[in-house]
C-alpha cells in the first residue's frame, strides 16, 4: 500500500510539472504574438507619417529694384558737388577730402572712363562724364577722406564708394505694389527652398525690362548663382511670369520708355 502511494505521488508530481511547462510555454507564445502584433501596428502607423528633415531654411532676402542706388537724370544734371550724392550721415563723417573719383561702371566692372578731383566740388571733366550718362548706366563716386575719430580726436583715413544707377524722373511701378510683387516671388518659391542644406546658399541677380507697353521682357540670369540649379531655374521662371500690370517709366519729355529692374535673391545676411 505504501509503495502504491509513493508511485502515485511521483506520477502526480510529474504530471503537474508537464502541465505547468505547457501553460508557461503557451503564455510565452501568446505574449510574443501580441508583441509582434503591436510592433506591426506601430510600424504601420509610422509608415503613414510624413518624412521629416533637419534642414533649416535660412532667412532669405527678396528684392526688386534698380541695379544700384537710383538717382534721377535731372538730379545729375543739377549736381555740382559730391554732397549731391551722399546722405546726411555720410556727409557728416567727412572732415577733409583727399580725392574724388567719378568712374563709369560697365558689365559690373569699373571701366577706363574715370576722372579725379581733389575737393568736394566736381571738376568740369567729372561733370561732363556725369551729364553724358544715359538712363540705366552706372557709375561710382570714390571719395577718399579723413574722418575725425570721436575717441582719439585723430583723423582716420576713410573712403566711400557708392554705386549709382541713372534713372528717369518717372520710374516704372508695379500696379499691385512692391509688397504684392515680393509676396508672389516668396509664396511661389517656397517648395523649391526645402533642398537648401545649412548655410550653403549663394545669391543670384536676375535682370528684366519693364517695357514702355508695361510688360516684362528680356529676363536674364544676370550674375551669380544660388548654388542650386533648380532654385535658379524656378526664380527665373517666376520673373518671366510675373502676373499683373505695370505703369511704364517716362523720360523728361513725358515719353514712355523701357525700364530695367534687378531681382536679387539670397541669404538675408549676404545680400
């Protein structure tokens, strides 16, 4: 009897171990299946997310203006001193003038057409050059001078070299306003800017003519590049297709004439 009890107890213990092992194994399988299912669901959710980018688009500059600082041809005709070309802040810096050069700019380079003087009064030769300039020609006035240092009281050597574009008295105007023009260029080029990587962006200048009929013509990749051919191409396309109307420029006789603009684009800290 005692022997039978021992045998029965041993069988019971073995049976219990087998049952426990089966249940434990079954639980592990279900747990793994559940985890696998959850991971699959998570992967499915992630696959529906839009890809993100760490590229940060830099602050951008959009500008449409004359090539250089504009001055009316009639103002050039009336000019007699360099102060007719300087703002108040620049004029106040001058304590003594060393020399003044009038230099014609062609193809974005200083030409050989140059005349120099030694005072603020423009010489006859300098006035002759200035008054012979046509609309949308360009020149620079290089003024070398001494400025009084406010801290030391000594005279420091300085120079100005503003570049200037000759324009008619009545300039061409975008009827919807300059802000609307800039917004058109910004809004329609946003998607193209997503390819910019870091600070790897150059500036570009695109010139165009507003004709005497008030249409955009002769769009030209004028200088430089952004470093991204697709962006250059997009900006040129946008300039060619500027919507809306323009009021044409007029000369001193009231005759409508063509007017040159330059669209400049690039990083805000580099244009």
